[in-house]
C-alpha cells in the first residue's frame, strides 16, 4: 500500500464577498487543520481594522503588511489559508502561495458579490469615501474583477459560490482535493 501524501496547505483566494473566511473556517474544521486568515493576522499585528489601516497607510501600507501575513501563514504546516482578494497581485505573495499548496479561487457573479456585501462601508477598495452609490459599487466590483482575472486564473482550482452555502462550498473543495490527491 502506498502511503498517503503529506497534507499540504490549502489556499483560498477570490474576490471580497466570495466567502473565503467562512468557507475556510468550515473547511479547516472538517479537515482537522488550523485556519489562517491573512486579514485577521494583519489586524491583530496592527491593532486596528483593515479599513483603518487603509485610511492611515493607504493601499501600499496595507499590501506591505499583507506580505508579512502571507509569509507567516505559509509557515503553518497543513493550514487552510484565506487570503485577501488582492493578495495574488503581489509577485512575492504569488510565489509563496502557489508553492504552498493547491490554490482554490472562490468565484461569484458581480451582482451576487454586491448583494452579499450589502451596504458595508468597511471595504476600502470598493467604497473609498463611504458615499458610493449601488451602481458605482457594482461598477467598481466589475472593474476589480476584470483587473484581477489573470491572477485568479493562476489558481489550481475554482469553485463557484453563487447559490451555495458555505458548507456546500467547503464540501466541493474537499471533493476537489480528494480527486486531485490534495490529501483532504
């Protein structure tokens, strides 16, 4: 009998509102693995929210902190790691994450994302000054999705989340890992 391959990390990426954190928690629980959320690591290290970091340091400051959080998360063996929607834009993050284990991109339609995010004002890239209309927010989602399409396409797997519960998405990822030998 051939021994099972060692469990690798599983990285969840995708746009805001696709369920990375909630799905990641559930997936980690069912796999019996630690869960790492890079946004939570950033907030813990900074002692303030992502939106407060953006306000004080801008996107560049946030992205520098994000590189540190990605490196920290990738040091945890066999973890399920949820990364921010723009993490793969950074070449160093991309190198680390693609080498760390299978990368699963969670996808949702722009209108579904808008509905899930509701009127949340804590999304600095979506609502920079807190006054964006629904149409402006949808246009921004579509623009960011288009700009990130090439890096999201680097993921080894993609799972559509429209019309699915977090448990259903976690189950779909588990099935993909089992089929691909990702040691789920």
